[in-house]
């Protein structure tokens, strides 16, 4: 492990649609925090590095696996947007002992290229890996973003331009979303309580008082910038249409949400975690189509 243990690293964690993109974009916009970002990825891009790349292409000590990882990662939008030459990746891979070494060296190089003292990574898929990340990068800082289920579910139902589901499927999506939010919220609260370098941010509170929220983030991360510097350079990553109709939850929606919230409070966290792991195993690698949008590569 590098001697600094990820001292430049900031990981932004949270369930999809909880506000992680907004928080990451604000940090990147400060000029003090480097990131891999692009307009067509709504700002800071997700690496999926520890949830996908390092899980599927392992161990790196096997030459064939290392070669397959190099081919897939070098073709990814994340690498192509980093601004680094392929020779840098080859040099890093020639000496790295594990995936953590590779990622830290890449992001340190990105930070050097952008002239920033810190770098950040934002992948919601990494949220439930927070403890592993803290062990691998003991000097890293973590921003843990949570959101009230009511506003999160309304956002999820219409996310990414899709038409909101109806009928039984809609109620099932609401119930599943409430349980997922309960798992991630409870996990992050416990992680933040146990990890000195983790800072908990509540999206709805941040929206209500952005000045105080930015001040808290700057203080927690020890950034050498004024809180007002935390301004996103990218358009809001909103799910809602201009009419605001997508923000509305019906009485039946709210009933399903209430059941989900209740179950999320009373079910053991270990059980919620097992259910989530079972779901992920059933879905397999589950590579999003945007990972290799620019190159068209497929593993």
C-alpha cells in the first residue's frame, strides 16, 4: 500500500438519486478537488472501479487477468476522460501490487494533471463497500450522502428520462426503493459513526440551507477554499419535468412508501444486506451501457 494511504482521496458515497452527483460536482467545481468528469456523464463520472473492475478482473497477479483488465479499463470512458496517456496506465500496472495501488496512482496522476491537492471518486455502487475502502485507504475522507425516502423515490421513479411505471410494478418499485434507501442510510450512518474521516450529509437539509451545508462539507474535509467555492459547473442532474408533476406521489404511493420505510426500520441490517447481495449476484456483472460509451468496447 502507498505510504500516504490515500491522503488525497475523497470518496462520495450514497444510493443512486440521493444527491451524490450534486455533492461531487460542487466539490470538483471548487478547483481544490480533481475528478474525472464530462457533460455527457452529468459531471463527475462513476468509475465502478471497486464494484466492477477490481471484482471481475482479479487477481492482477495473473498475467492474463492483468491483460484483460488493462484492455477493458483503457477502453472505458473513465480512463479516456482522465486525460492521461496509455503509457501512464502501463507504467502503473508494471509496479502495482493490487487494484488499490492502480486506482490510487491513477487518481494521484489526475490530481497532478488538474493541479488539485485532492481527488474524488463518486460511484453509488461503492457505497456498501465503504468499510473495505476505509481499510484500503485509511487516510481517505468520505462524504456520505443520505436522502429522505419520499423525495428519493419520486426522483427514482422518473430517473434517466424513463417513463414512470404504473400499477403493481410502480408499487413494487416504491417498496424496493424504500428498502434500498433504508439499507444504505442505516449503513452510512453506522459507517460515519465508526469512521473519524467520514462526514454525513443529508440531501434535504443541504437543499434547505446550502450555505450551512457547504460550510460543513468544507470544514469536514479540511479544504483550503471558501464554502462559496463549492459550485457545480454542470447542469442539475434532475429527474423531474418542468411541470413538477413527477414530484407528486399519490395516496397509494405514500402507503407503499410507508410500508417500505417501516420494514426498513425494523428488519435487521444484516438481513437487508443479504437481500441486496443476493440481488446483485442474480444480476451478474451488470455493466451499465455508459461504461464504454465512447469506445463501444464490451467485455
